[in-house]
C-alpha cells in the first residue's frame, strides 16, 4: 500500500514520490495519490512536498499538476518558487512549447495569490520585448487579475508604445486595465483613441479592445462619449458593436438616440445588437416600430419578432 509510510515523522520526499509511483505510474495516477496525502499530512508538510517537487522535477506535465495542487494552500514559499520559475532562475531556458506553456501557468498561478509584491516580476516580463509573447500576455492578464492600481501606468505605457510589435500584448494590457477598473486609465485611453488614425492601420484590433474597456469602466464623461460617437461610425463592425454595448451600459441621455442610428447599419450583427440595446433601454415599443414600419431590414424585423416570442409573449 503506497500510504504505509505516512506516519513517518521525518519526511523523506524522494521516498514519498517513489511510494506514489513517480516515474512508474501514469502522471495522472501519481497526482491522484499525492492529492490523497491531504488526509495524512498537514498543510505545511504538503507545501514542503510540493516545493520539493517544483525544485527537483523536470517533467512539465507533472509540474503543472503539482501547481494545481499548490493552489489550495497558496503558501508564500511556493509563490517565491513560482516567481523564480517564471523568471527562469530555476529552469534552464529551452523555449520549447512545453516550457512556455508551463511559464504561462506559473503567471496564472501567481495571479491567484493577489500579492502586490509580485508586480515587479510580472511587469519585468511584460516589458521584456525579447520574451515570448504568450508569457507576456499571461503576465498582463495576471496584473489585471491582481488588480493593483500601481500597474495602471505601466500598462498604459504598453498600450501607447508605438514600437511594440505585438498587437496581442497591447490588447492584453488594455484588457488588464479593464479588469483593474481604475478610472485613471480613462484619459490616456481616450487620448490613444484620438491619436492620428495611422496607428489603427496596424492595430485595428486594439481599437476594439479599448472601446470595450471604456465601456467596462463605465464613466460618463464627455470625452468618453466623444470616443463612443466616433466608434459608432468605425469601419470595424466589432468596434461599432462594442460602442453600442458601452452606450447601453452608460447613463448618457443621448445613448438611445445614438444607438438608434445603428438600426440601419450595413452589418446585420450591428443592427441586431442595436435593437437589443434599445429594447433594454426603452422597452417593447422599439420592437413594434421595427416590425411595422418600412425602412428596416427583414433580418432585423425577424430579430424583433424573435425577441417578442422569447421575452414578451408571457
């Protein structure tokens, strides 16, 4: 029985792993057995075991499973190891997909601690343009999930950096600003949207993300309103849809009238999103209007009928 050794006062980590079938049994079975040790060991003892594995194993599949187990304990000693792994202080760099995905997982696990002392490491990796973009994305996301306002200015700098080659990194930084939800991000984001249009030829997807973030921040300033008005006429349907949603969630008096103009948009999805937004803001009358009056597309009339059947019949 692999648990016969658990009453030993002195923890022999290599013996524990051997008894759990390490390097003999499938990884999933070994992890199952290690998970079962919670019945026999204290949290601090298990943390010591997890840390030992993280420092001594080179099996990424096994390490990923162990990181999942550490999330139940979130000990500061484990956090220190995760940070060193993210920085490749423990792991020799090989830039394999396995290693990159593992470091991405480390960043996600670090964010779960909500520890502001980790911001320096996460920002270092995010701003390192020689770093793999997937790791940078994970660090931006981690900064957003930790939610500390200290990260706002560095994230804005990433979004504004015209020399940044990765649009995905910029989008992730913008998304992180939305997660943090600090209003100090509004003016810089508005400034970016009002910048010369040439930048959007390269980063059109970023514009979609910024409009979405401005909607999440939900600040009823006229600067934001100006951006949303302009976005309703953007060439990207997604930007227009994000602007509609942001207006719907705002308290601007002009919101219904602005959204109404999108009912005759050239894109059917934009039309449908405008109709749903107006229905949420003004009620049943807009549905009857679309169905009964000429000038609206057949697909929009059908959408109105579907909304009535689903939400109004009862």
